[in-house]
């Protein structure tokens, strides 16, 4: 068995090769038909799977740090967690971070990840000053914002080349703690109002109860916050709990999910409450449980994440949440967030509007059900997040990504389509 | 600030061990052949943790240089970690004596040569820790890699005796027995991933075990159980098996 993705589905045989140096990589590119770079395996679906996989986490030296301007240059296999470990205590944090710190810098660029501050800071590419990448002909190119290679590669799912190193800009902080406000809402209307009311807060995200029905649809816990200013920079990665084996598939049935959602929601105080929490609790709650993906059992799971344009979000979410609630295929986690403006990258996911992300255990009938959700997403002009996806059709993909033909053209022009491919890229024909 | 000396610093495990000790406030001597190739690692560690890192030229099979090497360290290390290892392909080692000899010299003879010197010094000072990275392969000879395994078996026995000798002087000795680890050395082997550790995992385990003054560390821990079973298979059965 070879490498698997975070969703543990599909399981495909693959041949792994570790990235160690540029010379070796050039040879590998020359001698390998088609392959896909793979970072720390946190993509959920098949975007980093293929017969040949280049494992890049072994390529992980810090190369330079400009203390004056907070500019870090490092190799692409460095994880965001390693950056935090080195720099939080010196008063620096990532400008943009996704909900797990266990992704590599190369992966963060290739997925153009975003976080709780998308509405104020945009995607990861916003903090990338420049990066170097090895192309299909073995040439190493350096590029920055404005270059076509930059806009194709950020969000380009590893399909333009192998990112080797990046210079990223960090953010100054004066505390390793966050002042958090939690707002408990009773329905979707209140949830939207809360997002609007708190849109000046730099960080925001909501956990939504997907099993709520009728007038309760869209009730949530909205968590907003900003860094404290207390000078306390003490940060040590928490010791992790671990799920040592795949849970039997009955462990996560409808009832247990319901119980979990209910407990989580009930735990929060009514209305508005305030907390002071650490970086790991606020930004990376799930990283505290190593291999949490195993709770879905050995059959694996997928995360369905879509975004709808802001004007369509209310209607669209109401419809989709109702479908999910009716289906009873509840998810352990449903995350709702209001995003800021779209960027210029060809395949970046975010656009201005609301995004919902939910997990589903892989089971018979699931993909048919997700196809019906796709129909609604397409109807409302939305798109699906490739980093989470394992099953989206070419048509649904194309309807959400108007720049996909430019991306295809760019790949053809530079012969990238013959070298870099994933199961996903073959499915949606990019 | 205290220095830790890492012997065989070019391996993947050594690289992570170096990072973990630096992260926890130690300065480092990184010793290896062609040590200038470690410049990138030195730089990496300095940026990550601000530790002082010195690269030292060292050949574990040039036994007569070891005494001079150790004396040349500007400050006595508080700990020495031997990570050097050489795993010849078993069939190659069966055919070519030089492969067998190199396996013995790197994994056993050379390690003893430098550790004898270190042990005498630490014993006199009544201070310090020694870590030797041996292998589960040393727990029982199997046809798949008994030449490497026998050298590691010798090294494990040496570390056990050394621990016994140094007990009274308060110097601790840790024997590390990794099972499968994803490294350069095993890149082309098909390893069962559930039994295979990442080098950074091994490094954290080593640091924690050493700080807790433990004696023997299996990493991943499941290997203790696996080797317990393997060691107890009766020889008349074992000789017929292919494991």
C-alpha cells in the first residue's frame, strides 16, 4: 500500500519518491511519465493521488529569516506547524492559516488555502512574496504576484510544477492568545446577521448544526476573535490525543452525530460570551486529535465544501441545509464562513459569499446525494473546493471555475499536462 | 550553554534528532564525513531555534583520529548520540567481504572506538548521557539481514554493558531500537506503514526517553511486542521461517 489522502478514500496503489534535492528532482521529472507532488497528505480527496507520487515533506530546510520585515524563506516541505514552533515565541504568526497547521508550505500554495480571516486578508497567496518552482522541462523559475505562473500555481493543485521554496511574509503578534467572542444564534437569518455585525473582527467562523430542521435551520455558534495584546508569547504545541485505529463503521451513526452536535451547541452560553484561548484551540481545534480522520472508519470519508455568491447565499444555503437535514447523512462538523473578495488566481476557491463545509462518511448512495447538492450549488452560481473533493464532475467543476480554460491552455502551452497529473485532474480534465 | 555531540549527523534520523535537541535549548556539534554538506542543516537549525551549531569532520572508521577529534571540541559535550549506521544489502554482504567489513566497522567497531573515549571522560566527570541508535535487527538474527543485525546486536550488548558500568557514576546510557523508519536508507523498500515511524517521531521519542533516563527504547513502541514474540520463537521453528 502506498500513500493515502486525508479522507482515506480512494485507496490506490502508488509509487512514492521523496524529494531531497533539485538535481535529483530534475532527473525524476525526466524519467517519470506523470506524477503529482504530495506534501503532508492533508488534502481530503484525490487531488494529490496518482500512480507516481513525489513526497515533498522531506524537503524542509528553513533558508532565511529577515527579522526586520518578518520574511521567511523556506523549502516547500516545511509545515506551517514548524513555522509556528519557531516563530510564535519571537512574536510572529502566519498571515493566513487554514484550520490545520499540518500542511506544508508547498501544499498551502498549491491549494491557495484560506482561513478564518479570509474576509480581511484573503488567501495564502497574499502572503507569498515569491516562490521557486521546477517546471516540466526541469527548469527552475522564480515568480511573484503578477506573473502568469504565479496565478496558475497558487490554487493550481500541484499541476504546474514542483514548488521548491517560498518567501512568505509573517504577521507581528504581541500575544499567543486570542480574545474570542462566541455568538449563539437560533436560525440562518440570525447567523447571517451575526456575520455582518462582526465582519470587522479579523477572524470569524461558525459551527453549524446540520441536523436542525424547519425554523431552526442554520442555527450556529459563531466564533470571532483577534489576538490579545498582553505580551505573553508562551507557545508550546499541545500534546496530541490520538485515534490509534479506524473506528468500526457503526461508531459514527446518525445518533452519535446528533448527540455530538447537540452537546457542542448546548455547551455554549446563550447569546454572546467571551473567552481567552490559545492559538491551537482557536485556529487548529482538530489538530489536537491526531488521525481524527479514523473516526469515520476504514471506508473513509469526504468533505463537501462549496461556496455561493453572497447575494445567493441565503436562499442557496437554506435549500442545501434542508436537503442535508432531510437526508439524515449528518456530518460530524459543519463549518460556515463569510468570505471576502475573490483573487486573480485561476483556480482559487474563495469568492465573496458564504461557504459551508461538511464531512460525509463514504457509503452507498452518498455520491448520488452529493450530485443533488451539486445541482443546487451550480444553480446558485457556486463552486466546489478541489482540495476537499474526490468526486465532482467535470461539468460542475467547470461551471464554478470560469478561468479553468485559461488554466488548461497554460498547462498545454508549457507541457505541464504531460508531466503533472492527479486522479482529480484527470477526472475534471485539467 | 550545553553542547550535544551527534555522530553520524547526515542520516535522516540524526537530522531530526539535531532539530529536537536544538529546539529544547541545546547547542550542537554535528559530526560526519564531508561535514560541509551539512551547511544547509546548520543554517536551518540556527533559524529555527537560535542554537549554536558547529560542523565537525569525522570518520567513524578512522579509529586513530577519534581521540584527537574528541579533545578538539572546544567545550565538553553533556551528551553524545551515535546515529551512524550502514546497512549493506544482505546478499551483497554475503558475497563481498568488504561490504560485511564495512557493516561491522560502521555499526560496531567505530561506534565502540568513539564511545570508549567518551565513556572514560564522562565517568571521570561523573556527568553526561550517551545514546546509541542500534536496531531491532540486533534482537535476533534473521536470514534477511543477519550481517547488519549481528553488528547491531554487538552494539546493543556493548551499550548494555556500558550502562551497567557507568551506573555508579551517574552517567546514563540509552539504547535505541528503531523498527522500520521512513528514511533514505529505506526509500526503496515496501514498508508496512502502520509499523513504520517517521524520523521526526523517532527523534522526539529519543529525546523524551533520554531526558527520562530510560534504558532501552523501542520506536515505534509496538516493536517491543513484535521483538518479544520473535525472540521467543523456538529455534527449531525459527530456522524454517521466512520473516
